[in-house]
C-alpha cells in the first residue's frame, strides 16, 4: 500500500496525466476510434509504471468512442494485463519473450467484443478486419515500448540511438494524428511550428531539419500527401539561414516563408477569418520565441548538452596535487635524514686499552712494584689476558700469560679484578648492541617510510593532462546512448584511470565495455561514487590480464587443539596479490602465535607498500628481538596480475612447486627460519606464471609425509588439476594416507591457480 501511494508526487502526477493525454490522442488516431492506446498501455506497463494507474488511464481513454462494448473490451484487456504484470512484479521477472503471448491474448476481447462496422473499401468481414487491426496493435505495442522507455529514462540524459529516435517518431505520428482528428489542422500546425522554432533556436544546427520532417508526419498522413514534409523542411532551413542575424530575424523569416507557402495552398481565396486564424498559428509562436529570455533558453540548451570539458576544476586539482606532492617530498627527505642519523656505524674504540687502564687503576695504583712491572713490559701480557677475557667473558689461572706470572706478585688479585671488570664490560656491550640494533631497526623503518612517501609524491605530482581521447570517448559513449557530463583521463598503460560522470542507473558493464572499445583496452569498474540522487562518478581502470583462484586444505596435529601453520591471501592493490604460508616451529598454541605474528607483520608492511627487502629484514629483526625463542618458516609469493610474474620468497621453508601443464618446477631455498639469526638471508626467485598454472605451498608436515622429494615430485607430476581447492584437498588426503591417516604434524596445503581475466 505504501508503494502504491508513493506514486502521488507532483512529478509522477504529471507523468501519469501525460500518459492519459497520450492515450486519449491515440484513441482519436484511427477513423473509427479503435483502441490504438493499447500500445501505449502495454508500453507503460513494460517500462515499470504503476499497473493500476496505467489501467485507470486506459479505461478513461476508452470512453472516447462513446460505446459501452468498447469500454467493456478495454476493461477486460486492462484487468488481464494489470493482473499479469502485478504477479510477475511480485514473484519473478517476466521472461524476455513470454510477454508476446500475453499481448496476443489481450487482443481477443477487441476481436470479439469491440463494436466495429468495418471499412467499406476492404472486402473483408468486420471480424477479419479487427483481426488485422489486432495484429497492428500487437506490433505497435512493442514499438511503443522503446519510445516510452526513451521518454522516461533517456531523453535529456543521453544521446538516443537511431532505433530509439524512430520509435519516438512513431509515438509522435500517432499522437499527431489523434491531435489532428480531435482539435483540427490549425491546432496541430500551431504546435508543430512552436516546437520547430524553439528547436532551431536551441540546437542551431542542421539537426533541426530532420526534426521538422518528423513534425510534419501527422500532416502528411492527414492530407495523404508529402507536401507538408517539403514545407516543414523549407521552414527549418529558412530559420537556420537567418538565425545568425538574431532570433527576431529568424522568426520573421519563418513567418514570411509560411505566408508564401500558404499562397500556393490557396489560403487567400478563403474567408478573412480563415486567413487570420491560419496566419496566427505561425505568427504567435514566432513572436513568442522572440520574447523568451536568453537565460531560460541557455538553461534548456545546457540540459541538452551532452559533454563539456571543464578546464578550471582540472587546473585546480593539478595545483593541489602538485602542492601535496612537494610536501610529501619534503617529508620523505626528513625520514631519509633520520635514516642517515640512526644508520651510521658506531665509532669503535680500543676495548683492550681501556680495560687495561681500568685494571691498572683499580689494582696496580697502590702496588709498590708498579714501576718495576711497567719497566719490564708487563702491559703486553695484560693485553693478552684481557683479549682472552673479552673473548670468553671471564679468565682463570690457565689463561695467565708467562709475562704476568713471571713479573706480577699478585696474579690471583689480577684475575679477580679483571673478572669483575669483564662482567661490567659484558653488560655494557649487551646494552650497546641492543641500542645499536634499535637504531638500525629505526633506520630501516625510516628508509621504508621514506620510499613510500617518495612513491606517493611521484604519483601525486603527476598532473591531469588534457587529452583528445576524452572527446573521442565522450562521442563513443554518446553514440551508445550514454550521457557523460565530465571525463578525466590520466595515467598510461596499466596505470590509466578513467573518471566520468553519468546517470546513476547506467549499466556499469556496458559503460566499461563501450569505454574500453573506444580507448582500445579492456576496462572494468573500479569504483562508483554517488554525486547526486540521479548522477554518479564511475571510475574505470584497465582490466588485469589474469585473475586468480585459491585453494586451502589443512589438518592440525593429532592431539593438538591449534595448528602452528597459518596462511594469508591478501590483495595488495588492484593489480597485485600476496599469498603466504607461515609454519611456526613446533605445534600447538605457541607455534600458532608465532606464525600469526609473522603473517600479521608481513601483511601490515606489504599493505603499506614498503620495499620487500625492508619488510623481510624488519620482520626478522622484530621476531629475533622478542623475549621467547620463536622461529617461523615462511613462503611468500607476490603475483602481478598484468604480467603473471610472481616474486617468490622462501625462508627456512620446505620446497614449493609450480605446476605448468605437464611440467613441474621445484622452488626451494636454504635459508634459516625467521628469528633464528639477526640477519635474514631469504631465498628469492622470480617465476612467470601463465593461464592455468598452479603454485603450491606446503608446510613441512605435508612434505615429510611423502618420505622423499622424489616421491613427492612423482606424485605431483602425475596430477592434472583443474580446481585449486580440489587439488589442495587431494594433496592433503595423499599426505595423510602416507601417515596412515593420522596427522603426525601440522599439515597445510595452499594452492593458487592463475586464470584469464573475465
């Protein structure tokens, strides 16, 4: 009920009143007032208008013939189609060709109930004549559907196709014939000349000439002559010829042409009243258009204009982008300075000399034999002892050099004092190393942030250039019936971005297809941003050459509640994705925490678009600096969907595989797991994937099940997978079979299939 009453708005009321007026004129179009308005009734229903209001308008228009059986016939048609469209609207969409049957059935009441005496010049029974008329109504209904759809959804929103223009011309022909039959020739002439002079003033081009020809069609039918077609063509041509001299001159030329044509029509042999009324139907619209304000005409012209290139907004945008880019460059330089400040090498002093001086100050200062020892060169022996202590962390009796035991009378005191100094020194070294690692980590992060900001600055500094392709794209869209008020093209190749404004109801797939054909590369919708209730901004980007499908199969170690294996499938941007498999050492909850932590760090850094070498080094250092003894094996693949190029990183992980048709490629590395050493040395490689290729990552619980690499390779080489999920499940099933059905370790298989972009 709410939906029913929602149609009662001023805009909708005008629309349904116009529908009623059109149906009344359609009823007048044929000589015996046959219900040609059925075509308009069906077209309105097919275009989504309210079935009850459309049926009501059809019933009101059926009163034109002033016959009860005529209204009864129309009432049955209205009830039948109204019921059909209500049912389909609430339950399912009507099949494309099923409405043909319903329109055909709806003609039966007209054939058997509508009062019709038949035309005397046709030697057929009235029932046969009505059958022929019913076939005509059937055809007119589907032709009218396109015209009504254009009026409701496309006029003043996009440039219409030739088919839609022809359907609109047909609607006007029927309306004009009805107008001529209902109110006479003068009223029709007044209306057509008014539309003609306004159109000439608005479009100011030869488009007005074919429009004038269409306007003359009802007069041609009424007079059974093509003379009105020639007359209206002359009127439009004369108006256009004198339009450069101003609206009054053009209007005066129309009046002169009309007056001259009427001379040949024999108007001036009629009564004075007939002459005055006939001339008035031309003089009135010609005079009226001269007094229409230019502001109002410009607003109407603006509504008809399908594309304009806005330069000032683009200049303003470029200026802002340039300012943002410059600021980002400055911030990038700041982080580069931070990197330099914290990334420099520490100045290393001579630890042996400092420790010897401290030992002599604490032990030898009060010794009476100090002078004797210094003269005998005991410093060389102390340096040897200190060097051993720095290496071992402490010294004992067997470490004493001969120079010290021979000359020093307090060897035990030397060992005690030196061990105390070495303990303090070891603590100092640990603190220094921790500070050095912290500075190094900060320097690496500053470097990564600097690179990110630099890349963003480069992207932001790229200006939106003016391109001739925008005009060509606008023309291509208009030819396909899509209106675009603004178009921006920027970037090149895979970085191209197309931004355009269009009606919010525009089919995005059709829009992308038309734009891609005009620009010579496949495009897809990246984003749709509402601008107003009726318009939206469509952002199109080149469609990647490839797409990807993923498969995952996993089994937790028998007896454990959590798996130490974790995985990640992440979209880095529109053209790249990342897959990773992390295997925390051991199994259970602790191993899972390590694995989760590793992948979370990786995802965060990659999403920020930090350089890969910085990502791996930083993640390794953060794991190594954690308080627990935590290690993680890692497989990472970053795949470019434009080229199929995949960067593979393996850190302490078992072998991975690339299955390409019948060829099996082994991907392996020899680095230690993350967090085991302070410096990470990942095994990196680059492979090219093609359509149908499979990338396979497995945790060591799966690879170990096969016993040997040869057995695993033999099994995979024999496979011809199609679905990545099924492939992952089959591998896991085979591995579990090798274990006897019992998972002896955490087991995970991650597969990636590259497919052609849809």
